[in-house]
C-alpha cells in the first residue's frame, strides 16, 4: 500500500482535480492507495471538499486541525495516520505532478528517502533565486547534497518516521534529519507545473525562519548528543583569549608602575580591557551552558536509542529456549 499525505491550507479549488489525478495514476499502475488530506486550519471551505471526497471514496481520509499549526504539524499528523509501508508527500496546489509517482517508487527501491528536484521551477525569479541560495547553503552545512531540499514531493520508507520527529518548521529538513540517522537519501528530477489557483503562502519571512531552522538542524544533527563540543569549544576559545588579554594588560600595568616615564594611558580607557573582560565572561557563560546542555542531554537520552538498526539476522532456534 502507498500512503499519500497532503497538507492543505486554503486549497479548495484544486482538491477535486488533485484527487482525480491521483485516482487516475493509481488505476493506471494498479496501486493500492491510502490518501490522507490534512486540513491545516483552512478558511475557504477546503474541509467540505475533503469530507465530500472521503464520503465518495474509502481510500480518502481527512484530518482537520482546529487552527493553523504549520506544515510540520500537518505532515506529522498525516504520517501518524498513514498505513502504507511507503509514504509520499505532495502539495495540494497542483504544481506537483502525480504522474511522477511511479518514478519515485522505482527510485526508492534502492533508497530510504527520495526527494524531488524542480529543475525547471515554474515560479517567479524572486522566489527561485533565494531558494537556490538556501538549498546550496543547506547542502554545504549539512553535507546532504540535494538541489531542492524544500520540494514538497518526496517519498519515504515508513521506518524513517519511526525515528525522525517533526516540529516547528523542520519539515523541509526531513532528508537531512534522516541522513543523520543513517538512512540513504537521493533525488530525482520532476516536472513542476505553473500555479493555477490561489497564491504562494511563502514570502521573505520564510527564508529568515528557514536560516534559523537550518542552524537548529545543524546543531541537532552534529551536536545533539555532545552539545559541549560546540558550546564548550567556542567558550574555551573566548575564555582563553580574554584571559590572555587581561594577562597582557596586567603585565603592562605593572611595568607602568615600575617605569612611570612610559606614561601609560589609564587602563579603564583601553578598549582591550573591555574586550578582554567581555571575552572572559562570554567564554565562562558558554562553557556553563554547555555543561547544563550535557546534563539535560544525559537525562533525556537515558531511555532513547542513540543508534539506528537497519536489519537483524534471524534469531537462532536454541536462543529461544529457556536455559536449563
């Protein structure tokens, strides 16, 4: 069974056409579909369309949020409700072409996550250019080399969501989070269609939030189990620089007392004193925060697996017997 999770936010005009396209693809390829629409606080009557489709086709199910909680929450709810061993996601605005689904299912035979790449993106340049810069930055910082991290059309093995948890705006970083757990990630070029209905819900604020989320993901994937390695290193460097600066100023002051003819400037007027004190205090604070983060990490990871198992060999028959 293939589950398809579709977040919906004010997409009433496109839902019927999207459903028909999905049904046609399923019929042409013999897929057993499980379609989950997640209404993320729509105000245009999208839920009425979803409820109508669910009443007409038992393959369709709907989940309605009380208000808008964001795409990550919608995907999490959809993944929780999905029953297939393979899970596809796509946007509800008809820009993702359901006819690409067979290519995703072919590619995922060798992978755990397959992401779409909108090589010829049908969006205005002021959205395309910042997106390309952002995708390059994500690939460079995380070492997960994808051309289009934020493409809504992706395919996953169900095992991925047993280990990857979404919150905030981390949905665009699922391939990165999955790769950090050892899952294999790849991409395929897909067709991207012009928008027919509505308008894009992403503006410049999205890129600011995306950059902040990228820093969070970098920290989670690189230092989740050892936060002191990052905070402590920066803090130690700052602390040492501050200590060296204060040491230099102390020696300078002592020499000034021994040799008044040097006519030194008052120490309180020296920028070096302020910078050294600031670096010393900042270093001490960062190292203290690092220790607290280590304590929190040790507490919360006591019962959590810090590894990911791909498969096991069959258990030997004699291991199932009780010892004598």
